[in-house]
C-alpha cells in the first residue's frame, strides 16, 4: 500500500472512528509527556519500559488505521528508547526533548491530515529524515545527534492578527508564571520577590558572573515543575518513597526543558537544571561537585534554601527567623553550599538587616 493509498484508507474510516483515534493519540502523547518529565540521568528501567510501551502503542494504533507512513517514524523513535532500555545509550535531557518533539510532530501532522484532507508529504519526509539521521549518526555527540529540527517544524495556520493580544516579554511571562506558582500555596507567597532580590544582590556582590536577565529567568521558573507534582507528594510529611522522590526531583527537568524550548535562555535553563546539586556532589540530577556546578545554580541554591527556611511551610508551625536560616546555611558550608559564596551571602543579608534597621524599603530586582 502506497502512502497515498494509506492516507485515503484512513480518511475513509469515517468521522466517529477518526475522532476516537485522535482522542487515543492525545492520551498517548500525554502519557509519554508524563513519563519524559519524570525521567532523569538515573532513569529507572520501569520508566524506560513504560516509554517504550507507550510508543509501541502509538505505532500500533497508527497501523490499525492504515497510517503506515507514521509507523516507520514511530518505530525509529522506538529504536532510540530500545537502546536506552538495553543500556546501549544513557538517558540525557536532550534525548527527552528529541523524543517529545518527534511524538508531537507525528500527532500534529496527523491532525493536519484530518483538517486539510491530505498528507503533508514534505513535512513527513523532513520528520522521517531527521529521525533516521539520529539513528544512523550514533557516533556523534549527544548535542549533534539529538538536535531539534526547528527548520522542519510545521508552520501554524495563519490567524487574524487583530484577534491576538500583545504578548508580554519573556521575562514578564516568566515572572507571571512564577507568581502564579507562588499563589498555589499559602506557604509560598512572596518567595519569588525575595529570591529575585537576593539573587540580584548576591550576583552583584560576586562581581556579576551571571547575566542578570538569565538569573532572573532562572529564579522565576526554577520551581515551575512543582506545579506538576501531586499535592499529596509535595506536602507529604512522611519520608517519600523512591518513586515519589524521582517524581519530585523531575521538577528541575521541566523547568530546564521549558526554558530551552523558549530559545535564548540556555544559561537560565542550565541554572534551573542544577540548582539542587550539592557542593559535595551528593545532589541531583547529575551529582555535580564544587565548581563543576554552574555558578548561577550555586546562587540559586542559596537563595532558594534561605527563602524556603524563612517562609511558612506545611511542616512548620511558623517560619524560622533569618538568623536561624543563616545559621542553618552556614552549618552546610562546603557540604551543600559553596563555602566561598556563603561569605558574600552573609554580607548581603547583613546589608538587608542594616537597611531594614534604617527604615529603607528594598525594591525587588527585575
């Protein structure tokens, strides 16, 4: 059966069956997105097997409705997951982006086929070629092998510009998302503004090693992935299970992927990905140590911990004082935090105390 015959057979199935198939595609894409969000450098075999099963199910459904053109594409993606399952390939966030992009490209092209009544052969060819090159170029670096094909992305249908409201700047959007996340819990309100101020002041005290906009973007979205962690896990007072820990830790991957996809925010993305690393190498997701941890991530780790300690939390009756917070942070000098950075952080907090004593009002950095 040729591709033209297969798309014709698919379109002749009737609207009810086609809509049922599209609904199953949505469910499968959601399941794959959920699994990819939970994956990390220490991805477990269970998650990899789940991802393989979901891709295999998507492929099987396409075969059932005569969409043979996409069976080969999904099989090629399946081979990448098979390599991870058989330990021939270690998981990397770029592989997750690659797989997510490929799955959604298939989904989008199928929707276009339904809407327009014909298959976009040029887009299909580009998608197939891109994935085939990744499978054939196994000796290439991860960044090259799994680069996203922005040039082959399907262009959205034109929309009347008069109906589209003005878009905020990237930073304004990030700030808005961060504030919305703060608003999800009574224990987090006001944290974002405090963190932005402290991060800006600490970066300045260190001589400005980070671009301020990149740092503010990282502060705004560092915990955006927490919005996808069930409240029962987020607020659990008992010890988390291993699966719950992995789900909680996956929040850094969500923020990282979101910033990478926005474009021009790679520095901020790296800060978010590594802000739970520890100076002694016992953090996550990659167990980086000392100065191997990006300086922005080390700044973010300090201000995140400080604001967390001084904010009201579900497991505390009231917030701890800034003096308790500073004592706790200094107790982890050289283990959790960069010992050289802590001295500058202490100076920043002392300056805050002096300003408050003098009756000054600090303006959150933007």
